[in-house]
């Protein structure tokens, strides 16, 4: 096998990996849209997608669906992923104004892992690029100009025990993260 043959095989493998990550991202987007539409009020289900995406309730349902899909993809890709949580860094339980925060397109997640790895970080970066591209096809201005939609922070069991870094969010009393996926023991 020549050097050119090796380079060609490597390029083909990268291309297949990119296609499969893009397919995963498109699947996550499609499932999240379907779930959000199924949960939305019956009389509004027939609305066009652009209108639905401007409704805060629908948009938040879509983001949650994206979170679940990403969590499953992370777990399927890496056996060190033990649990995945979502959180809202802008939540303020002390707010008495009743004002709602503006819609925000970033999906914030914590991934509890037995050991962090460069491979998992690379997969997250690749999935973020693919999902961002996939979401740009939607008629939603919040996704149109995005360079990234995923904010996944890896935390270890030791971090969780010690309550350091992002793991401190797990012990929050007022705005704890929501567990969206956990590996069966």
C-alpha cells in the first residue's frame, strides 16, 4: 500500500465519520422537533414552524429534546459517560419581577464521566458543529447566526464528591440541574 493509498483511506474514513455525525445531528434535530410539536397545544400544532419557534414554550421544548438527543449520542459514543444533566445558567429563583428571560439558543449540559477523554471532547466538538449546521436550516433567527449551540461541561465523580468547578451545580438548592439521562448500574 502506497502513501497515497493510506492518505486516501484516511480521508475516506474522516468523510464517513463526518457524514455519520451529521446524520446523528439531523436525527437529533428531527426527533426534538417532532417531540416538541407532539407536546404543544393541539390547536397550535398546525402552525408553521417559523411561528412555533418564536413561542417560548415551544422553543424550550425543542431545546429539551435537543438535550435528550445529545445526551443519548454522548452515551452511545463513550462508555465513560455516566449521566447527563441540563441547566439554565440564567435562572434566578429569587426574581420576583415575573419577567421571562429572552430566548437563548445554547444548550447547557453537564456530563458526569468516569474519566474525561480527548476522544469524548472531540466528539462533542464534532457534534456541536454538525448540530449547529443542522439547526441553521430551521426558520429561527436564534439559530441562523450561531457558531455553536452546545455547551457541554465534563465533570468527574471526584469533582461531584468535592463540589468543585461545574460539579457544584449538582448540589444547588435553588436551581439544580435536571438529569436527562443516566447509565443503568
